[in-house]
């Protein structure tokens, strides 16, 4: 029943921040996905009889890809391949299922928040047995194998029906099609007080959750409207569509503008929230109050003990380097550890496994905890709900009180999307060369205290990751960070992150872009952004 087909390598199959991500048309080339899956399989040892979890965000090409992975995983000798019905598993649900079943690992098919459909993006990543994204050692090995792969090995079988629950034999393996929501819902019930949140909704609290026609629809509908009694219609765009209804499933102020406008209207809901293509990102907007992802992780860390899953307190907090330092203030006040990691959820895995941190977050709208090894959009929404249900204050009140207690980090990210890679790379090279001379330089009222290219030493496995972003640190505590995105699929995306700490509560009501204007102007001067990219202004500001 085994079929072996010769192949030759494709260039460019190097996993980025979160797996291999390319245009659908690239993945549709004969043998392209197969080569990468074979490289994953060839990099794994001791898989005989083990369990592999498999699912995706339902985007275009998901179902075809699932069939390919099933045939190759069965040929590899996996004993059980657990697939979400319809090929659906949100990224955090996949992480949970891997952990719950004690699986060997998982394959997740998603390009996260990138657009879908035949002209959109597709992606694939491998997660290890702790439920988290494979560390660089493994993704490097997979990449190395893509350069030499010479044969593809499949179990020769017709397509599996992904719509029916149950067990089906494929060669020597069993494919188990499971309900994608059930186990995840049980996990959420173990962390949060569903009765308390139900009482909040019963008291007239109104919410709108935009699933963006992506994977969280079934999860949000079952949990918010089903288990928690939120009014029917609370979840919008709740059916996963292969092209996400033509929308860009990135829950930010640009792509969820309608939701933002609703939250800002005087009779809008008490809470507006959204999640991305694969369900790991979150957007939180209270009535009249957007919560930046960096503030959200700080506020969740400060209040997590109110939820039963974290009642014993949290061990520590981790944030990615470009994320604002708001969480650092909370950690300091609580006397717990704060870790600063490179961009990419995979860097949190070791810290979580070692019990060094409980809550993690990134400026890119990811927040999560040690309940899984991925960020988790719906989890963040439920933790917010549990906090709101306990404190019985509005989102705006909670945010303002938080700033009054800890100070406010004004924070913004300016993205220059799809610029020419050569210019972007030249800019980074030039900045790197400038670094040693920057220390001590003054620009108006700003003085540079330090400047470096961020490097991370993992305290658990001792590995080092270098060149993770240019940091310019000012004596007043502000930061300017330049970094190239690792998730784009066209050209290069330059990200400029701007962070300013203001302790004085009288200064907490300013417009963010105004509060940061001198730093933003300086980013152009120091970076030579226009000279290198041809752009005067960013394409997206978040
Ligand atoms: C994905 C990763 C995140 C990361 C984000 C932004 O969502 O899972 O960990 O923060 O991409 O990455 P980028 O390289 O585009 O800034
Ligand atoms: Zn995502």
C-alpha cells in the first residue's frame, strides 16, 4: 500500500516566524507541499505507533493539504492521526489536543491572519509534543531536509471523509475525526467561572465577537452564545469560509474597523472582540476604549488571579522584545520574573514548560498562558470577561485604573508593507553599522542610552538567537525598534515599534500618535526610512 514517488527540492522552503507561508499558487505546484511534509516526516524519529494531531483554519487548500498529510504521516508509521472534523482545528485547540492526547506532535495548516482564497496565502507548521511550535533546532532540520529531499512516501488510499466523526483505517494507521470544539471548551471551563460570566450576560452586558469568517466561529458560538448565554447574534461572521468572505482576517484597527466604529458609538456593546484566521490572536475594544495588545497582556497579568485557573497567582510574565514594557511594571510590582524574548511564540515554550512564566504576550495581538503552548484568542476574551464579571467595571475604567497604578506606555507600531527586500535589508545593515556610535547621541530632548541588535539567550535550553531586531533605548525609558517581519509573503515588511513610558496620570489622556510624535520623527531620521524604502508614511499604523 506504500507508494514512493521521486522528487527534487524546491528553493525557499525555509520556515519563518511561524512555519512555511506562501501564496496558495506556490503551494499548488505539484509536489510542493508534499516535499515540505516529507521533510517534516524525515526529520522526526521514533514516531512508530505514535499520535499526530492534524487540522487547520479552513482556508482554501486546507482540505487537499489534510489528505496529503494523512497519507504521508500514515506512511511514516504514525499509529493514529487525529483530525478535526472538516479539517478544522484552531491553533490553540490543536495545541490543547496534542497535550491532552500526549501526542507526538501536530501539523497545523494555516497562514494565520494572512488573507485566504485562491489568491491568498497558505501555510503549514509543525508543533512538538508540548503543543507548541517547533523550536529553531527542529525547523532548521526540516529546512535542511527540504534541500535534499528526493522521494515522497505515501500510503496509497482514497481520500478520507473529513465530515464524519469516527475512526477510519489508512494503511496501518487509524485516522480519528474528532469534534474540534469539545475538548477546548472543557479546558476553558476549567480555567474560568462560567457561572459568573453567565450572570454578567444575564445582567444585560452586551458583546460583539467578530470571528472574521475564520476558524473561531464554531468555538465562539458554542462557548459565548451556547454555554455562557450571550444573546444570539453576539458572534458575527461565525461560519469559517475558505476565503474568509474576502476579508483580511487580522483583528486590528484597520481590518476590524467596523468593529472599532461600533465600539466607539455611544450605544455600542460593552465589549467588542475579534480573533484571526486560525484563532490565536485577539482584539479587545471596550465601549469607547481600545486596549492595545501590549496593555492587554499587562492588564491580564495584573488581574489573572481573579480567574479560578490562576487563583494561586502567576509565576512570571514573558513578552516579546518589541512589545511595550507595560507588563514589566506589573511583574515588578508583583515581585515576579519578566522575560523579554524575540518575536515568535515558539520562544515562550521553554519558559512555560519550565514553569518560569504563566502569562505571555506579544504586541502582534497574541496573548496566552500555560494552558496551551500557543497564543489563544478566545482564551484572552474569556479572561477579560471573567475579570469584567468579577470587577463589574467597564473596560475603560479598568484600563484607566491600570494606567493610574502602573503608569502608561504609549505604544504604536508603524508598518511599511511590501517594500523592496533589497532596500529593507540595506536599511538594517546600515543601522547595524551605526549601532556602536549611537550611544550618548542627543536628538532634541532625547538621549540614546544604548543601542543594539537584540540577542536572546534561552535560560532553559541555553540556545542563542541573534539579530532579532534593532533596539534604540533612550535615557527616559522610551524605545525605538526596527525589525523586518518574518511572516510576510511578498517583498519585505519593515516594522517600527515606538514605546514611551509616562508615569504622570495627568498625562494619560493624550492621543497616542501625538504623544509619540518626536520618537516617530526620529525613526525616520535615524533609519533613513524614505531613502531605503521610498516610503514617507507607513501603510498600517496599529
Ligand atoms: C505570528 C507569530 C507571532 C509573531 C507574529 C508577528 O503571529 O505567531 O509570534 O509575533 O507572527 O511576526 P512578524 O515577524 O510578522 O512581526
Ligand atoms: Zn494567527
